[in-house]
C-alpha cells in the first residue's frame, strides 16, 4: 500500500491534526467554513487511527502578536483544541507559532524518534497552516496525504470580491496534489484504498 520515502522503507504512519481550535468555530474569534462538520470527519479518522494502534499527533497554534491578530491567544478558550477532536492525555501536542508545524517545533524530531515515515495531515485551514505543514513535511522527506472532508477554509476577499470557501478549498487541494501531496476522500482512507506519492 505504501510507497518508499526518502527516509527508507515505510515503518509507521501518523495522523497530524492541525489547529482544530475553538476560535475557528462559530462562537470563536475567527469562524471558518463548516468547522463542526470538518471536525466530526476528523474525529472519525482519529478513531480509526487509534483503533489501528497508530499515533495521533495534535498541533496547536499560538499567535505571536495578539495585538495584530487577536485570536488563538495563549491561555484563552479560543486557543484550546476543540472538544470534538479532544486529545487523550497520552497524545502528543506540538505547539507552534508559525504556519508550518515543522518550523521551530519538535515535530520532525518526534516523528523520527517514533520511526514515523508517512503522514496523513488534516485540520484548519487548507489555505494556510495545513498546506504549509504538508509542504514542509514533504521537503523534510515525509510523504503526506490530505483528506478532503477533513480540511476547511473560509470566505476571503480578493479585488473587491468575496471568493467562496468551497472554491478556495478546491483550488488549494488541486494545487497541493500537483507536486506535494495526494488528496483522498475520507472513505478511501477508512477503507485503506490509498497510496502515498513516491518522493
């Protein structure tokens, strides 16, 4: 099922859950598109990984400059990981301040220490921290998969018009699979019907 990576023969895979935090939900400071549905799909995938004895790693974003960006502020309810995907006490949580989960964090070292070579990356949002994490993962030698229903974004302005979240998500999924990741539906992952891109 798995293709060889730069790190050698595939030994282990992990699920990376990026920034599923309260401020991205309806009562938060930066609500996203369909956050509850996205989180529920992620929760389904988390259960599968746990049932299969595979590692689930959470990433929690803390804003460096709360005055400029007043959300995901350290110590606030908004910065906490949402209960729909609540970590277990034994789960690894990586805290980051940059878009990529690999920049100035211990994520790479942790993956290597566990013999993890391949990743499934999900979370919020596909136009920012999810895609940055995937780009970094692949450049560090970790083949990655993104799951369609398990990422989201938000409506955003461009040239005086509003680009709908659905269109932004589709564009980023299309772009990310061009040279970095493979995009699958949730059903494919649940049934084991997927392969990684060779690096």
